[in-house]
């Protein structure tokens, strides 16, 4: 799932945080192109709702819990390259960083392959945490979901909000 974390203050000039939870998606039931399309639809909603999203940029948070190799194998090199190119050059987004945690054992090998599609600047913005405590140090607790030790909305509430907007 792809869940934007709501800002506590609508007039906030802070960057946007978006939580991705790949392990919650059944890779045998859903086509990866449809999943990526949903992500882009959420980006479009954010661009339309929050003028500051373009200016202040955003952070992607990826919880890899329950992510299996099939999730990654469904992303062909062509799909990966097109998606990354679209994100880097097709949207007026300012990627502030990518926070990864709960990564599976095969992640390092996969990152070494996909890393070739990232610009040097993008590579510098990728941070990997071994646990959610590291995440709590870089993401404001007031927006971090309760399930991750924060004080923000629950995952259930965030999913409901995203589904309503889609």
C-alpha cells in the first residue's frame, strides 16, 4: 500500500512523508503495473491537494516487512527503469530521501542491480534502517503511524483516507 502521512497543520511547509508497505500486497493477485499506477495516482492527488508538495518535496518510507522475492521479481528491469525515470524526471517532485527498513536478506543484491538506474544524487538520499527505532529518529513522531511507535493516525485510518481519495 501507499499511504501519505497527513501533516498536522494544513498550512505546514514541511516535506510530505509517504509510507509504502509492499508486503501488504499479494504479488500473485495484483499486476505490478497496476500497483505502480496506484502509486502514481496518489502522487497526482498530492500534487493537486498540496501546493507545498512540489516546493518542499517529500520522503518515501518503505517498510519491507513481509516482502517476498516474488514482489521484486515481478518488477522487470524495463518497468523499474520506466518508473524511476518517470519519478525522477516526469514529475515536479523534490525527492528528499528514501528510508528503508525491515529489508529482506536479498535486498542488498537487488539494490546493487537497481542502483544503476538511480542518479548519484538519488543514491545519496537512500537510508537503510535495521529497525523502526532508527526511523523514529528522522520522522516526526506526530505524523508517524501508531504501529511504528508514533502519535499519528493508524494504518487503518490512513488506508481509509487513501481509498476515499482514489
